[in-house]
């Protein structure tokens, strides 16, 4: 099996009508965050069913897929990478993690980040130095910053909140809506497990938070408390 065989299999699943919808939804127009991204229109279950038969692909084949402008080729490659990571020995997990981080320019839409970063970067770094994530959070690169924040989901699921809160603080004044949503989502996930920890963070920073970030963070709060926060009376 090789990358070209998987491409051929995915091409048979394409749906032009759905592709047009996805191109609009994922903001692929000129000047938008997904500019140049090309969709085949394959639904996730079908893509995963096709890709799971190619877990044996080498990283060089996955790189071919990741280099493509076709979204589903990159998505399939990343899905395979998560499966390989789950089965890998520690030395191979490091190799997969480094391969993943090296390809940040190809993990270039929010769904690609959200489906994979916590399963690879978050899973690998959970008991290791997280310096690389902080460097990503402080960069000027949209997808590096989103990878930094969403990778923390791996820590949050294990009730480790410190790094997620520190990275959220770094990204607090970011201007991009996709970062606002990512930070708000991760704060909400912390609150789902430890509401007091989220509330302590919010009490300190909620007046500085962009509105979208704040709304995402307090989405699960009781309505009276939510309204009080939104009115700046926390």
C-alpha cells in the first residue's frame, strides 16, 4: 500500500455538491483562513473507514498526503498518524510527535487541529517538558497557536490544568476568532471537570477576554450566572 492507492480510494468517494458546501464552511476563499484548501466532499465516517486500512503507511507516504492541497488527503494522513501513535512504542511516539509538529503548515484548518493535536502532541507531552507548546502559543502563526491550545485538551482530560491556563493567558489578547473559540472551549472543558478552577481564572481575566472567548467559556454556566458575567458584574 502507498499514498497514491489511498488517494485513488478517496477520489472514488468524492461528492462535488458537498465539496462546495465544505469549501464555504471552512473559509477557503481569497484572504480567508482556509484560502486555497480544496475539498473532495467526503464525510468523516467514510474517510476514516478508508484510511484505517492504511495504518501501515510510512511517514514518507503520509508526508506526500500532508503536502497536498486536498483537505481530505491531509485529514486521512493525520487520522492514520493518530492510529500509529496509539500503537507505537515510546521512541516511535517521539518520532511521530516531531513529524506532526514539523508539519504545522499542513495542519492548516481548525478541524485538522482539533481532531488530532490533543491525541498526538497532548498525549506525548503530558509527562514531558511543554516548552514547544509555549513557543507555538507565542508565535505569530494561527495554526501553531491553535495547536498549542487544543493540545492542552490531552492534559485537561487527565485533570492537569496548569499548562492549559498558562497558554490561555498567553492567548488572551489574540485577535483571531479561531483562537478566541479555542481558548474558550478549553476553559469550558476545565470547568466541566473543576468549575472552581475555571471560575478563579475567569474572575481574574473575564473583563479582558474577547466576547466570543468568554461566551464559549461560560456556555455551560447557569443562566443567571452567565448573564451576570456577560454584564461585567462577576
